[in-house]
């Protein structure tokens, strides 16, 4: 039986399950009220947008349930699109990264207890839905322990689709709304795969419940062959490795797959790691997190201009904040008493990850043909999934160019560069690492706004 046939059966079963109560307004209103967040510990006062969080069951037999956090738009949420944000890993939390340190409305202070407002939060432009996926990530759970050792791309896409169908029964005001999917890193797999499932199950419908308009991915794992070529080239061209190690990587590594490198390739990778030294490969020009909290407070007070600037230790603050019982209660999270601490990433999921197709390019080709809006962006100081990797992967699509490479601007300065192809736009973000909204929040906000409007990046230097 084909993959899409299985997904369609899942869809039908979900719809039959909800047929008896989907029309009951009191049911979904009660469910929304249960999920509504009244106040988060350490939250600033006078918050004027609504937020919800909780669990949606995606497989009753296995007991898999995914945790979400919806931050509605700050103004006119009923007229704004819905955007699903996914982080990658595989096995990393969209709450830890996307919400708490990148594009969410609240970021966590270094005390791990209080929050501050993000002036460039994406919910100023859209309703943002953060999903911890797959089961085993963050607060998302499964009652079938073997699930943690059998996760992979296919089931992740299936569960995310069932999540959306079930979530829309709980939030029917978002049915038929313009819908976009966005993410970064290994979500370079999750996002197009989910977009493909949504598109195929909506194909031919005049008014699809999930009204997919487009997707956007950043510093995205896309195609093993081109990603590896581009990554090794980036290391060498940015003086992170020697000429001899660069040659060794090219001679010993199998570029057709990034998984399970051969022994000679692993030796070359170890050599490259040693030569790179103690840097943050996700952001090669910024400091690493190697100082204590007290030292960091002292540094910020001594250099006021660094306050609220990029902090390489943000993941530590997330683990402090989201493991507090009062925080979990406010989020309606950990209701089943997960027998482990909340963490930013699951090493178990990553270790046992099963299916991972070598290329997303066939999905790109299908969705470009379908007219789905596709934007690919890349922070240019990331050495993990670097801009060279992204450019090689896009070049492999052999798309006609509509608008040649040009610099785009923010307040008179070059914010990055962009090229518009037939069916796809590429945008680089100058000075941003792997997590673009973390390192360059204002530029990321401009990028997101242009994507939603379907307009080119600004050329003006004013």
C-alpha cells in the first residue's frame, strides 16, 4: 500500500472519529478554554494576545500525543494567517528553539525564571503554532516506549498531519485560513514532507480545510550529496580546516549519503573537528557558551550594549524554565508525568532515527509544479548547514532565474542577498548563524513579512 494511501486512511479515520462531536460548538469552545494560558510564570504584564497550549492525540492505540503552543497574532488574529513552526534535530524542540529563543513572543532571561518580550516576534504578523514533534520531543510523549526507537521521517509527517486535522477540530476558526509551514535545520525534511502530505490530501478540493499556501525553510538539510559538498567547501573557504583535510574529506567521504560515514571519512571528520577548535559551528563568529551565569551578568553590566544581544547560552535557560512545575502547570504540560526531565533535544530519537530520504528535491519539484510558494533562507555564518550547501542544492533543481542575485537592505545596510527563481526564492541573511531569528531578529522579521506578502526582499537603501 502506498504512503499517501496510508495517510488518506488515517485522515478518514480521524474524520469519522470526530464526526459525532465536531459540530458541537460547546465541545470545541470548552476544549479551547481548557488549553488557554492565563499567565506564564515570569511573564511581562499587559500581554494583549491570546495563547493556548496542550496536547493533541495523534495515535490512540500507541498513546502518542503531541504538545503545541499557539501564540495568536497581536492584532486582528482572525484576519491573519496561521503558520506552523517546526524545529529539526531530528529530536529537537520547537518550544525550546523557535519559541523561546528565536521568533516567539517571549524569550527567557538568564535567571531561567523570568521572560522578556521579543520586539521582533513573528506573531506580530501571523498566528504562530509551535509543535513539539515527533513524540518523545519536549513534552510530546508516547505510551509505547518502542516508538522512541522507531521514529523516522515518514511517521513524523503522518503524525503531524493527523495533529493538524485534530487540532483544527479544536480550533475550527482556523479552518480554511491561509496556512504556511516554516522551520529550520532538519525541519528541511519535516516541512516539505508535511507540505506534500497536506497538498496531496487537499488536491482537487475547492475549499480545503488546511489551506496550504506555502512553506519556508532556513539553513535546511535538503539533499545529502549537495549538502556535504557545500559544507566541506564552506569549512575550507572560511579557513576552518586545512587544505589537506579538505582534500581528505573529498577523497574519503561518500557524498551520496550523510548517514553512517565510512571509517576513513570519520577519521577525516574528526581531523576537521580538531582543526576547527572550540567554536560554535552554528555561528562561527560569535562567542561560545563557556562562562558562568554570574560572569555573564557582570559582562552585561560592564558592557551595556551587550544586554539582550545574542547570548550563546540560551538553551540552558530553556531547560531551567520549562522544568519548573509551575511553568508546566501553566502550559498544561507534562500531564502524564513524563519519567524524564524536559530537554531541548532527545538524544534517543536522534540515535535510533530510521527513515531519512537522501533528497527533498523531488518534493520541491512536485510542489513548485503545484504552485506552492517556496522560500529558502540561509544565515551565512552557519558551518553546520551552510549557505554553500543550500546554493548547491537549489542549483540542482535547474530552475530558470526570474530576478538575478541582488543585495537586499535594512535601514540602509545590506541585510543579505537574494535570487528569485521560477517557483522558488532564495534569501541569505548577512551575519546570521544557523538560527536566523536568534542571531538577526530584525532581518528575520523583514524576511518573514516579505514571505507572507509574496513580495521580493527590499532593494531600497533608505
